[in-house]
């Protein structure tokens, strides 16, 4: 396929019959240069991968969120009196894709804000008796680890020291309450895309812990190098990608995506780290088509680091000046 033809094919697919959004407009500007910079011996392999990559614009995602909500309601016994909607929190406490999609989901589907929770700990013992369904919202499920860790973080009861016993026992009671609550409730995990591996991992976890967990998704994805996409065998194509990634200085852990998910997915708001590194990891010798979002930290977050670097620079400068006069 000629380069221009390849670009048009991909852009048309990613636009889903709509005008290019901001991200795809950027891709259009860079696509030809990006592909031209790929060494000749890897071009056929990369062509297969880029044609297979799925991109989800915001309008398309929002339509899917409506579809998924209707699919959820078909499960039965889901209403404002027995259901809460939550998101998977980031370890850093900052916003993430789950938070973004939870916000979109509740607005598009006009959910009652009284049942959309940022913090489940605010629900009292008495109120928990009436909740039958806990709905998590996210964009993508790769290995399944993020979701499972969220469930574990709420189920886990930590040992509490005797210091400030009363205050800390209150925290224990909250954790015990949620631990018991999970065994009595239906848990739904709503996502646009899940991998086969992630789906199986969560199902196995739910079975082992006797939890009622159901994934509600639009698409399910197989690993890129297990789909027989290439003229050569999949293993040879995978080795070719790894070799190219090494040439482009992409770190080893990023070659096949997080957990070696081998995903080929990008969303309007970000690209999952499960997507293979070639599509989303920039280096000093390579610029990807769908780089992960890397927001600049505000000055108050970098002041201490900058001050330390300035002191080190000044110190090194004094050392050098001292050497000149030796």
C-alpha cells in the first residue's frame, strides 16, 4: 500500500465517519514523516500494526457509554434506590481516565448525582444495607490488575497499632464493613475495551474470592501477535517489533505494552500503557503517533527539585573554579 493510501485508510478508520478531532489532526500532520522514518526492513510489519490500531474519538466513546449503560440496565434490579456509581482511584490521588469516564458517563446518562460517589467511605452502615449494585466506570481493561487492586484495597483490613486506638478502630470498622459488603453485592465493571487476558483474570479472581463481578464492555481485544495478522508467523513478527523498539531506544518493558498486553488501542484523552510502545512511547530518537499524555507539573511541585538542582550546579561550578586555580 502506498504511503498516502495507508495514511488515508487509517485516518478514515479512526475518524469513524466524522471529522478529525484534535488528536487525529496532529496525527495527519506527522503520519507520513513517522512512517518514512521506520527502517525499510520493518515497514511491512509496522503497516500491519498501524492498520490494526483502534482509535476512539470522544463522540464515539460517548455513544458507547450510552450503549453500555443500557446494557447494564438490562441486567435487572438496577435503580437509584439500590445502586452507586464509582471510579477507580489513582494511587497519587490525581485525576485519571477512570475519573474522566465516570464524569462523562454520569453526565451523558443523566444519572442522579446522589448515587455517584467519589468516596464510598462516606456511605454509612445503615445506608449500605440498601445498596445492591456497585458500578465502576473506566475506559480500558488490560491485565485486569488495576481493577483487582482497587477491589483488594477496599477489602484489605490492615493491622492497627494500639496508638490512638479509638480513632483507628473507626477506620477498621469502615474497612470491615466494605469487606463484608462486597460479598453481598453485585459489582459491575463498565469499560469500552477489555483484553481477553484482563477479562479472564478478573473472572478468575471473582470466582476465587466468591465475588459477584460482571464486566460490561463494548469490545474485547486479543493480543496483537496472537491474531495471525502477518505474512510471517506471529512470533517472527513479534521479534521484529522488539528489534525495532530496541533500535528506537524504547525501554524493554514498553516493547509489548504493560504486562506484555500487546494492545493496539488509543483514546481521545490518552493511550493506555498496555498499547505496544512503538505507538505511544517517545525517545530522544523517535516520536510516536499516539504518545501518552504527559502533563507538565506546576511549579510548586518542582520547586524543591529545582532548588536541589541549582545547589548542585552551584557546587559543581565552585569545584571547577577551584581546580582552575590549583
